[in-house]
C-alpha cells in the first residue's frame, strides 16, 4: 500500500471493509460484483486490488490468521506440550467455525489454492503449528502431522457452519476427535 495514491488507499480500505462484511454474511463465495457495487466502485477496481478471489479472502482473513499464528508461537514453549497443542487447535476450531467463510477459504486454500501465491493462510498455519505438533509428538498417534490436524479442524468447522452454536459444537467434535488421536494418559 505504501506509495499508492490516497484515493487508491481509500478504495482498498473501503473494499476490504465491504468484502469483510460480505464474506461474513455470504461466505467465501460472496459476489465480487456485489462488493464493488456496495463500495461504489467498478469491478475493475476490485480486480486491481484483489486480482483473484484467493487474494481477497487472504486480505479479509489476514488479521485473524496472524493472530492464530501469534498464539501458536506463544504456546510453542508452554508445558505440557499436549495441552498447548490442544489449546491452539481449540482456538483455531472456534475461529474457523464462527468466522463466516474462513473454513471454506482454508479448505479451498489447502486443496485448490493458486500455486506460488504470495499469501497462503494454510502455509502460515502449518508453519505456526508445526512446532506445537513436534513438541507434543510423544502424546500423539504416530504419524499425525499438522496438516492432518488442520484438515480435521477445518472439516469440523465446515460441519458446524449451520449449527446454532458453531463454536460449542466445534469444540465438542474436536474433543471427540482428540479422544481418538491423543487419548489422555492416566
């Protein structure tokens, strides 16, 4: 954004605000044309700032992904390692289940994201979560990877989208999953 004209910076901020509302309401497939109309700009302006839907979703979810990554880094040295990992997975599940379009965007990012895209939320989450999984590896079923866990949690979030309390349902389903992947040792 540095070096852009003032009107381009204003358009970007306006488009991001409108897109955030549209994605929260309509999900990851919110209409780009409707976003442009609501913002009072042409579709070309949307495409200049966000050349792909992936780029738009990356911008919409940027702060939340950064926050999840920061939390993973903060938990990476906390003991016990198993509980630190489970706390982060629970935070991730709650966000993915309650932030409109995030689970769909992450699933799409994981399965069909553009190769070489500058911003890939799944790659960031993998990088942030890998130290947590590495530290907790002795408490996990052999072979479990951060990619496996992100796919499970994203699937849980997708499954709970229509639930009256998606965060609580995601937490419940995550607890069921955890009992299968990392039974508590007594």
